[in-house]
C-alpha cells in the first residue's frame, strides 16, 4: 500500500474528527418543590421516550411531570429527552420508606405523578398515576405515536398506569 495514500487517509480522518459536532450535554431536570408535609422522602423518575413499538428513541421530547388534571396541572418537574430518548433523572418527593414496613399502612407508601410527553410530529401522550417510591428509581416507558398514523390528530393518547402496590 502506498504510504502517502495511507497518510492522506489518516489526515482526512483527523480533520473529520476535529470538525465533528460534539454530542450535546445531557439536559438538566427542572424540579419544582412542593410543601407537602407527608412527602418526607424522595424517589427518582426516569422516562424513556420512543416511537414505533420502542424501536426508535425520540430526542428532544418535552417531558412534564405534574399533579392534578391536564386542565389544572401543577407542574412538578420538566425537561427534554437526550439523543437516546432518555429524560433527565427527576428526583421527586415521595412518602418515607418507613411507611412500607407496616402490613396495612394508613397512607399510601408511594407518590403518584402524571406525565405529559410532547414532541414535534407526534401525538401528545399523558401517563397518569405513575408510582414513585422513596429511595427507588422508577422507570417509565412512553411510546409516542406519529401524527401521520393517527386518524384523530387532535386527541391526545391517555394511559392510566394505576396499579395497587402491596408490599
């Protein structure tokens, strides 16, 4: 192999690497703190946003964690997904883990949050009643549907995640 051709190739690769756009830094989560006295612990909520049955990550999707209803929401945290469709880690208030030590707790040992996920070209998706436990990282998958495949484009997708957790 010609040595000058090899050196030319190496120099081209170095130039391409030097001019490459660096991967954007992971977006920071914005968390709004509430004043609920029962929420003495905290848990982490991690959301992965994809399209087409989980095959393709959706980058730069806006993720809003809230309480209340869609019409009267109280925003708790918000952030955007990265290139892999992963949201920032949201550290959210949750009831203390000590509540899980009783076989019949007087109050629910986890907090329930709602998630609104929006991205250009996709239908809004609401996930209601996502559980967050003290000291635990909860993982939530959100699959967005492209607007081009949905007959009623103005209607959001609503998914109720409620499940009674017994420990």
